[in-house]
C-alpha cells in the first residue's frame, strides 16, 4: 500500500475515534466544563501525520471521562466522612428541640447526653448551658451546626472534584446548599446558596438526563428563586420522566395504584405543579391538575390537601389574586397594621363581580369587624364610606344575603356564626348606650337584638323589657317576648324576669297571668314543679297564646317582619293538652271565665281570636 494512502487511513481512523470520544463527552456535558476534574492528560506520542491539536483534545477528555480506582476510593472515603458530618449536624439540630424554657439545665444535659454526639460538643455544651441561658445555648448550637455544614460542603465539593460521576455526592451537595439557603438567618447569602445548588444540579442533570429526582430538585430551587415559570416546566418534565421510566400501569384504577411504589412521588410532583399554577394565577390549569391528582389521593390527608387547594381557587371563582390579597389582609391585621389591612379588604371587594360569592361575604365580614373595632370613631373613614355602610351596617347587609328561613332563623353554620357576631354587637352597644344614659338608642339596639336569632337574643329581650316595663301594652308585649326566651336565660336573668312579668301583667290588668307568673316564679325558687291550679294554668296558657298573637300582628304592622309563631303554637298545644283531660262541665266553666275576662278588659280582637281558636277544639 502506498505510504500516503496508509497515512490518510490512519488519520481518518484517529479522527473517527476522536469524534466518538467527543460525542460521549458531550452527552455527559463534560465538554462544557473541563475544570471539573483536574487530571493531568496522559502523554501520547504523536503518530506521523496526526493533528497534534486533536490528540491533545482527546487526551484532555480522556482524563476527565475516566476516573482511576484510586480517585474513586478516595472520593468514596470523603463522601462517607461528609455523610457523618451531616448526620452529626442533624443530631445537633435535634438538641434544640430539647431546649424547653421550663426545663432545668440538668434535665437538658441529661437529654442531650443520650444523643450520639462528639464528646467535645457535649463538654462545651455543658459549659454554655451552665448559665441557664437557653437562648444563648440555642445560638451556640446553631453556630456549631453551621460549622459542620461548611465542613461537609467542602468535603462534598472535593468528592465531586475527584469523581465527577458520583451522583450521590452531587445530590447531597445540592441538598446541603438548599438547606443552607433556607436557614440563612441574615438572608445575605440566600441567593448565593441556591445559585450554587443550581449550578451543581445542572452538572448532575447532564450526567443523568432522565433522572426525575434531579429535575424535581431543580424545580424546588427555582421556587426558592421565585422563578415559577421555570419551576412549572421542571415539574412537568419530572412528572413525564417519572411515567416514562417508572413503568406505572396504563390503566390507573384504584386497585393497581395501591400496589405502585411511585404514587407518593407522582402526587408530590402534581402538588408542586398545582402550586406553580396558583402562583402564576392559572386557575383552570391548577384545577385540571387537582382533578388528575385525585387518583393518587388514596388517604384522608391527600384528599384534604386537594380539597384545600380546590377551595382556595374557587373561593373567588378562580380569582387567585383576590385570595392572596385576603391572606395579606389578615396578616396585616395580625401585625396591627389596620390601615393596610382595610385597604387590602377594599381592594378585594372592588375585584368582586358577585355579592353572593363566598369571597365577597367573607371579605365583607372581616372588614366589618375591622371597622367596628378600629374605625367607627374615625371621622375621615366615616366621611369616605358613610356611617350606615361600615361596621355593623356592613355586617347587617351581609346577613341579609345569608341562608335563613322566612322568620330570619339561620339555616347553616356560616349564617349562624355571622348572626352570633351581629347579636353580640347589638347587645354590647345596647349596654354601652344604657351606661351612657342614651335610653332611646339602647332600645333600638335591644329591639333589633331581641328579634335577631343569636345566643344574645334572650339577653336583649330582657334588657328591652326592663326599659319599656312602664309603657303599658308595649311593656307587656316585650315582657312576653322575653318570656319566650326564658329557656336560654341564666338563673340570675330568670330572677330578674319573673318579677318584671308580674309587674307588667298587673299594669295591664291581667290578674290570671299575674297569678300564673307568680306561681311559676315560686316553683322556680323552690326548685319544684309548678303548683298552679288547673283553672289558673289554663287561663294563663290562653292569655299567653293571645299575647303572642298580638305581638305577631304588632311586629308585622310596625316593623314589617314575620314574627316566629312558635310561641303561639306552643301555648295553644299546652292548652289543648291540659284541657282534654278535664270533664265537660269544668271545660265549659274555664272557657266561660276566659270569655268574661276578655269582655271585662274590652279586648274585642283577643276575644274574637279566642273564639276562632276554641272553635277548633271540641268539648
């Protein structure tokens, strides 16, 4: 063979080998950073006619691509040392949990002696804790932990230099840098730690491009750096790789999901994706991810997580920013930044299209409480929004939109909670007005509270009855209304009500009712059953029934509200139950006495109503 042909073939063969090596190096990403491993390139004799530049390139790459056994062993030994440092640092950090402010130094030392920690650490700790300064001891431990982290970081970096293909060391280094970034108290080097972690992770991903764990770690770092768009892409890719290589079943039914070992990881990645969609205000995509995650929600905790996310997104009909503003408003309130909190609440309300949405109602409710506590005396705020539109006025407008029946009784837990708050406000404002001698204003609050269904209804009814007790029929009506709430009153309140009932019934010339309440009060004080005779008891039931009929008409005509007829029905039924066991002559006698009482008192409407009622009750 001719010499020049032979040389040409040799050159072609060597160039092909070099091309293969370069492709391998590129696939591992090593060619991007030839300083990963500082090996001296092997010395080569240049064959005749071979390009010396290509040979040097080949030699340099071979020095990076192939790690000697000695380097592997040295790297593994350093890796084990780094792991030991990390384990010790973790044990030290757990010591902080034992630093109970109520515990003695002896108890703390005893607890920490049970940890597997270096003797030098325990000796030094005993010296620090001897002064009983828990806070100082905690800071000392944190400094020791940071020192161990730094030593572990240096050793892991050295492992990666000696053996760049040691994925375990690389991952530990990334996790350690992330941990240091998250625990950087001064926040001066937080971004630096995360960026260093990202650089190392990029190198690892080039070595193992199908490793979904590495891609997910990258997504976590991007979240820490507030790069939510990149994080979304990373978790999408991690999920794809998980399915591509984990060989999950194609028919994802509940039965075969339960036997799959990757469901926890899959659920974790989807949760991260949901978080990124939420941060990017992509409500539709987030809801789609939640729906897709339901197949992995095979326990109560996972179901609750998904429901919480779904509730947050749907809170304002997909307006995620409104929910963020609400959280910010609550945080400002907790920090006593009330002006900032109120501004956030108003900003949310401006974004709302529906005044029946959960977001509008809850925001208005929290805003009304803020206004009631901190702004009802603020002239500039009152001028801006109007007295009737803030605080109690705002809450009253919300309550009108809540689920309640025709008599204003709340029908669900949300409505009951808001009714309770409003009832409390009415009672407190009424008491305040009484103390300041504004009796007309107090009557206004107590009147609303007595007709409003809350646990303060009975208290408001009693206070109203006390204010109007000298006003004849009006005093009688509201005293009867207070009596309808007697089961919700305390013993002290009952002791106030019964004498008041005797007083008002005497004022309106109803001796039978006065006797009825007198006997009932006596029984209450003696803690025994009512000893009223049948005649008085039956007449009392009828006059109470008639009184509530009158109160119902009064409320409808005066306040245009429907008064709950439960008290009318209650005493009508009591009358029927008691009368039915009497012989006819006694029934006729009692009915006659009731007729005479109505005629004597010139209560024509009451007599007419009595005739209508008794007509339905046969002798």
